[in-house]
C-alpha cells in the first residue's frame, strides 16, 4: 500500500515538474523585439568571410557555390514546411526567427564539379588530392570562424555554416546584434 501511494505521489510530482518546466519555457521564449530592425542581408563579417572562403577554396582547386545566405522569416517558414505540409524531405528544424540565416549570420554551400553542376557529395575529390573537397571547405570555414552544421549532435546540416558571435537565437530575438566590425579569424 505504501509503495503504491509513493508511486502515485512520485508520478504526480513528475507531472507537476514537467508542467512547470513547460510553463517556464513558454514564459522565457522571447518574442522578436520590434524596436530593433531585423537584418536584410548577410552581416558584413559573414559576407567578407564567405568571399574569403570561396577564394581560399579556389586556391586549392575547389569551386564552391553559396546556395543560400540571408533568409527572411517567410522564406524560412516555407523551407520548414518541406517534408511536413509540403512535398519533399525535411531540410530544417527551424521556423522563421529560429535560424541564424534569419539574422544574416549563416550561409549554405555546395561544390561545383568540372561541368559546373552543384554537388552535395561529401566524399567528392574534384581537385584530386586524395581529400574530400567538402571537408577541405569545412576546414577553411572553421579557420575563418564559422561553425559547421555537420558537427551538430541532433540534426546534421552538412551544407550549413554560421557565425554566432557568442549570441544565441534568443539573444538575436531580443534585439542583440553582433558589432559590424567584429573580429574575424581571417583578421587574426
């Protein structure tokens, strides 16, 4: 009898705890601060390092195509619907306002083969040096201060590169922005 009462009390405690955590998450999830304008393009440091990435890759005989950069909330929501309410496979778990693309801090890329066709093949070795061109790009990107989506534990986003400048999505929603003159790895 005591074990049953203890078990019921424990289950009740857990349910209350989960409800409190969900309520806390709801309360702390920031809305977009409408007093701070949203970016309309890539952050200048991200844009500069994107160009440096393309140049350094070309020096290694690798052609990079940036397939996406800044994305509006509406564009993000349309992409989010792929594999859900629209045909296709799921390509993102971020709704509008939940992606670094929405704040001009992320790019997506592909490789170009010798015929100029876009490839998302992470094993392709177009420059013939015995190394994956994809991973060479990732290495250059990390040297420039980008974070790679292929390192994520949950959803692997291999074409994704972002620069967070120490800011979370919640920081960005609250109106914090990286300084325009933020130091980059290429300046060090």
